[in-house]
């Protein structure tokens, strides 16, 4: 975002001769294009006056061809309604053209032109709030400021603040939003029965987004202080991570965190990326800014590694759920609990001697689920202090036709936000008729059964314990053998609700 | 442990913060409250940061702080690394929803030692306008006779961690903890249930404090009460919205286009510093008091057009301050409509930036981005504060 403020101490009419002020909807201190052309662009896009709720922008061309047979049960024909997260997602695939695609993307053709602010977060964690009243923190100003800039420039497909929202009466407090513009009516682009799938450059990915959709670069730093650089080029050798807007936002500030965007990683959790996501939640210093993750098979829409985040100044029902600590003691201080009295089964990770410890334990759990082909969603909440891990099986049920009918009809897919309790509904009748019972039904349909949940937990705990032992280099053969035996027998006999692992 | 407030804050001393408290009630209110034996604090959501404006001697004794160290701090200051996050969230949500809450929570004294207490908080409403004037929070220490962890105590016995084995034996014997209990243990408890008598104590304390406040507010002619007796007026913002807005340190105002002459309904501390006015002088007024003889009227006209069309705009306008030197300043003003959860425009936000003071430092966020971030923060606050909660 280059460019200086153009209004020094000059009077307004001097800078904009002949232009009526009422024609200017916003003054953009943006990149190198001349101010007058910006005025025109802004006027054409004419943002913020929305009559319908909301009026979507026009489409942008034919869909790219998809692989696989449409009759294959594994593709969700009609049931899944994915969203467009970038304005060029629906464009014809134009890969292979190196000579400048004209769209200012991130591929070899245009990446050299990219200049973005860079925010490097501090390494040392905040040792607690103490007495300090945080000012609107730096990262928060950056996210909010850049987002508002794109919002006023009309880069979003609709005005989400015009989308009516309410809290559904009941004990959980589910949040329902009527949003007719968010979803597209077309099947998902890839198979939903495999959590791990290789990156496919021919499909849409985040190197194809226009640079104007990028807000800033975000990195985990090594210093005791955060650093900010207003304008830095994107250097491929540094494996930069970026934050981009989601052009179909659920709420204000809806962004995508794309770790190491140029490395083209598939949607697959890894330790470094999880830590980066935690940093973003933590640096926002705002418990109402959550970061979420959907694995493939749990309604990720794009197979290019990314997290989502947005602001909502209310608690999610998931965050209010009570929990019971599980009898697994970890050496790094991470506390693992299982959720109680929530329509969907899941785990809560918190504590840890450091953010890295918490991050690593959750990553171990995610990697285990991935390796066992269990789809899952992750909600990072409370500035990164509480992380919810929710394994699910909705896609499988959907393919087998086992989903409750009215849940299926409303075409709401249980991705991380829905699972957290924020339901985005595309039809007015769904919104008017939204009840807590329906929301609970969606979540319980997505939930693993009690038995399957126990099995999955056992896998997770084993993975966490093994990781710790590897890290510490301790050899505890005897104990490990006996605990594995216990696990196996518990599994076959449907043993006690919680596993009991003894660690050295 | 000093309070970090921006220099724009008008309440930089203990006396000034307490002053707003005194202004609401009649004379001798503090002396009357000081006579109560209980530990309690009173906070003001309308001051940026939602700080404590009164702390009882019982509270100071329990926590080990002096009055100066406590006044002006947010209640968060007494929480620490092992304080249960969900309990913190329960309190935050009760404040946001303007309702009472009673939750046991781990706090920390000045010495750093932890202690469990029953935290019982209630909102105090203005009788005539129905808005929250203060929150009263009572703290009752919990002796810890009953310790609860999930569904049963016996589970605590398993586990290799030596700490937990120790605790397990306490629990099995169902005895009250000895006075010299290792305080480190307290931090590891997931929960500490208050006894019935402790809960009764907290209710009594709340009642006592409330009756003193009621009596002294009546003397002052502006009654407060424990229940909301009338719906909050259209020009009154909810305390939760005010708390959210109070986090924004830049100069800005909210105006209400649905009220006649579109008056200011909120003004940030930074706005008051920039313009030199007092809050009571600007609330309820249209922004035109900032314009004067040399302000370009065509710019004003164009601004009005944008407002009528519901479009954001940025203008540079000459404003007249009420500062000591009565100086004028060039105001880079950004105006935008802000919708609430029903999708309708509820307010306009105006963000002021003194044009001569722009930071040209290369290390900083661009001033334009900072200005827009205020708009964004206001949008988030307004959208969420209007959602009906059950």
C-alpha cells in the first residue's frame, strides 16, 4: 500500500478541481494509480447503499471443469454449497501463462510487483494482562483498517452489515444470519472422503488472488517486540505468509490467513502453521477475534492451506460449553477436556507452559486425525488460550443419505463457524424458522458417535504421548507397552469413559 | 503496575476518577460505603477501560493493595495465569448483557499469592433513564471445604503428577483444608465451589451496598436501583457498547440520524481533548458547533449530501476548537454510516484527524489506515451490541 496522503494543508477544491464532493464516496490513499481514476472506480462500484439483502455482484465467467464423475457418491451434488472466497475463484483457469495475466496475482507473472505491509509478531508471550488496559492493538488496527479500506472500495461480493442477524432463543444462544449472497449453487471441487489430498495447481488456489485482496504479510518473529514495516515486497525465498480478505464474509473483518502462500501447501495442518494461527489470535488481543480451520472433508472449500478469522463481539455457543478435564496428564502443562452438554462431541485444549506447547499438542492431535482420515474442525478462541478440536463425520453421512431431511434442505454445511454456533442461512424461510432444535440437529448429525469419539480420542492421546516421549528422548518401553495393552483391551471391551495414561 | 492510559484521557489521577463517582451521589457517599465491612468494588462502564472507581477497605485488605493502586484499574488486573478462562468469559458476558452474575474465580493478591473467591456482581441502573450507571462487585473468600473437579473426586487420585496425589488425599478425607495449605495447590484446582453460607454472605453484601447507593442517589435527586425500571432511551447507548467504544483511543463521535438534528450520542476522550470541549457540552449537540466563520460551506453541504445518501466520505474541513487558545485546526474528517444487526443504519461515525499532525514516521501504520480502523472497530461494536440476547 504505497502512496502518501494527498491532502496536506491544501483546501479540498484545489486537489480535486471540477469534481463534485458528492461524487466522491471515499478518498483512497492507495497505490500508484492517479487519484482521479480512483474516484471513477469508486463511483462505479458505489458501495454501501444496498437495497436488497444483500445484492450480490455479477458472476465472473464460466466454472473451471472439475475432475471426477458427477455421479460419484463422494461428490456432494446439490447438498454442498461452497462459498467463493476470492473474486477470481470462478474465473477460467489461466495457469501456464507466464507473460503477465493482467490480474496482479501472486504467481510468477505478477508476484514481483507485490508490496504489502508486514507485521512480525513478538516471540515472547505476554505474561498476562496485569493492569494494562490495552489500546486498540496494532494488529487489530491493521486488520480493521485494511479491511474497512477494501470494504469501502467495494471488493466484497455483498455488504455483510446489511445481513440481518439474531440470537436464536434457547439455552445455547446460537447465532443466525440471513445471507443470501454468500453461497454458490454448485458442487464442491474435490472429493470429500479424503482428508489428505495433494495440492492441484490447476484448481483455484491463493496464488491466483488479486493483490488488492491481500491485506498484509504476517510472520512469527524472534524478538521481544512486534515489528511493523509499511511496505515490503513478497520474496519467495522467505516463504511469506499473508492475510487476505474473504470476499464472501460472514462477519466484519473476515480474513484468510494463508501460511507460506507461495509454497502452495495443501489443506493439511502442520505445527508451524498452527503456531502462526495462534499468534494471530494472540496478537489481536481481542477475545472476539477467532481463528478457525476446516480440514478437507469438514467443508474446507479450497485445497490450499488456510485459516479463517473474523470479529463477532459475542460469545459462540461452543465457547460457553462446559467441559470436563480428561485424565491424560501431559508434561508440557496442556490441559485437555472433553465437552459436556454440547450437541457435538469435541475436545478443548488449554493451558500449556507456553503457546508453543499448546500449539504443538493440538497439532499432534490434528496430524493424528489427518493420518487416520478423520475430518475435523478447529476453533482458536480467547486470544489463542482455548482451542477446540471437533472431529466430524457429516460428509460421510451426507453421502450415505443419513442426514436429517430438514437440515439437509437448509443446505447448511457444518464447517467450523456453524459448529461454533454461528449459522449462516441462505434462505429467508430458514432464517425465519431457525430454531435451537434445528441447529442442535445439524451439530449432532455432524458429531461422532460416543463410541467412535472414544476410539478417536484414544488415537489422539497415543499420538500426543508418543510425541512427548520422542521429544524428551525417554525410553519407557515397559510402561508404554502396558498402557497400549490397556488401550486395546479398553477399546474392545468398551472400557471406562476416560483413558488413564501414566506418564513418567 | 501503573495504569497505561493515553495522554488523551481526562482521568489521569485517582481524585479525578473518584470525582465522577462522587458526582453521581450526594456528599458523604464514600464515607458511608467505607463503613461497610464487606469487600467490594464499584466500576464505571462509561469511563474508557471500565475502571474501578471505588474500592472498599475490605477489598484493599483482602488483596493487599492501596487505594491509589486500585482506582482506575480494570477488574482483570486481579486475574492471573491460572484463573479459569471460562469464568472470565462468564463475567465478561454478564457485563455485556447487563445482568448479575455469581461465579467462583481464582484471583491474585498484590504479593502474587492466589486465592479463591466468590465473585458476585450486579448492574446498578438509573431509575429515570434505565441505563447502567455502575456495576457493583462483591468478593467473598472461599474456604475451600468442598473441591469439585468434574464428576468425581476419586479421579484425582490417578495420575503420576505428585501434586495431584496430594490433593487426592485431602479430598478423600472430606476435611477442610488446613490453614497452612500450600497456596500453589490452589492454582491447580479446576473449580472451587462456594458454600451456601458464603453465597448468602455475598447476597447480603450486595444488598447492603445497593441500599447505600440507593439512599445517597435519592438525596442527590438521581435515583439508582437494582432493577431496570424503564426501557433505555433512544439516545442512551448500552453500557456494553460504551465499553467497546471506550477501547478505541482515537478521536471520533457517534451521531444518531434517527433523532432530530442528528445529535452526538457518543464522543471519545480523544475527541474532547482535540476539540477542548467537555463531554456534557457535546452530547446531544449536532457537530456543527465545530464549524465557524471560515469553514467552507460548500464542503459542509457536500457532507450533508453524503449523509443523506448514506455514503461514506472524507473531507478536509476547518474546525474551531474550544481549547485555551481557541485555535482553529484542519480536520481530516471521515464519516460513514454504521448499521446494527437488523441491517439498518443506526449511527454515523465521524473520525477526526488533525491534518497538521500526521505521523510521517515510516514505522507506523498509515494515518488513513488508523482512521479507517476506527470505523471498523465501531462497526463491530455496533453490530454485535444490537443483537437481542435471551
